[in-house]
């Protein structure tokens, strides 16, 4: 099975990243794709991909960081990557991650600085072209959810950064990995408006899909794949949502499903509340298999093929 979205490049794994990779391999995870959320974590994702044979990277700027675009070379040279505070641990459907809040001071993009548009975009392009193991641009998109730790980043600024990265992906012929929360309508409007910039086949995927059936259908109509994470095992609805992830999965065609963990977040039941790891993508696949009424082996084969085709992994 493939974990198409995780963050071994975050500070939460700085002590045991190798162990986590080996554990995932033993559990049956063949490929892990680490995803950046800003320049430094994207750089770390590329470094990990270049170090481990079964790791790949996706690079980009998350909507949370649309107002914090700074190269901050001194901090980046420390190669700390992203960190996960308990507040940010609730980013995906209020999942709680047991981590040290004091680590938040090591976030290397703390200073708002968005007057160097060309610089950050050029730097991102350099990262995306620095290794053949960079397989996409992400996680990018829009986020209108009100988090405990911060307000909503100016939507117009989020859209500007999102559209710039769509154009970059077009230039580099790479698929998109979309992050969206409470912003599905705007995301689809932007993607539809820039349909000419999307890859004709396999334009990308929606990471940790959230939304209703109508949003899902429009994403599928544009050719996107749908990512499911450990939160599909959670009972009830996430705050602000009207459709359960199980219902979303039931109507998503098998050939459009990919599996992911979003580690260290969104730990599946029965381990919810602890740090998530790529090995637990197996549990996501098993849960999806039950929903779809197929064997675990079939789900593994289908989702692995889907991911390889999307990200052109041979």
C-alpha cells in the first residue's frame, strides 16, 4: 500500500524517522510520499526522498502559510522542517496529537512577509526541479476553518498563492495535491477557471477530502482522485461538515481512491490521540475495503495502482 501524504519531514519525527520508515515497510507500505507545507518543510521532504529509495516528495505552500512567505535562510539551514503543536494537531477534523507545545517556537516561517512573491515561487520551482523524486505540487489550496491557534488567512491572499502554484504545476507538468477545508466551492471555482492549466489526465488529488457529495462529484468530473485518511474511522461528522467520510467513500469510484495518513495527524481508531505514522495507512485501507465490500488485498492493489499512475511512479 502507498501513503500518498504524510509529514515525516516535520519535527515530530526528528528523533525516529528511520525507525518509522522501517516499521512502515514491515507493515506492508511500499511507498511513502512526504509533503511540504512551506519552503523549509518542502526542502526536508526532498532531502528524505533523496535519502530513502521508497520515499518521494511533494513540494508547496499550504494556505496557512500564504501570509508567511519568507525565505528565512538562516532558519532553513537548520533543516528542522515543520513542527506539530497540539493546536495544529487539531487541523484535520480536530485530531489531537500528543506533542510538546513548546516546539512551536521553532517554526521557521513565523514572520509574515509576502512581498517577495517572485522569490518564494522561484525557490519552490528550484526545489521541484532539484530531484526526479519530486512527484507533485502541494499541499496547496484554501482553508476557511477557524482554528484555535490562528484566524483565517486572508482568502484573497490564499487564492493568489494557490493560483500561482497551479501555474507552476502546469509549467512543470506535475499533478496537484489539494488541501481544502470549508472552501470546496471556491477551490472548484478556481480549478474550473484554470482548467486549461490542469493536466488532461490525472490532474491531481484532493488530500483528506472534506465536503459534500456535490463537491465530490465536481472534483471527480475534473478528473481528480480522492484521498482518505485515518479520520474516516472516526464516528459522527467533523465540525461544519454535513456528509460523513464513509458516505463519501461509498460513492467514490474505486479507481479514484488513494490512501494516506497525514502523519503525525489523524491517527485512526483504535490509536487516536497518539502520533500517527505511515504504517497505519494499512488501517485506512482496511476500513475502506469494508465500506467497498472488497478484500484488503484488492484495496491494496487498486489504490497502489491509482497512486502510481497519478504520480508517475514506476
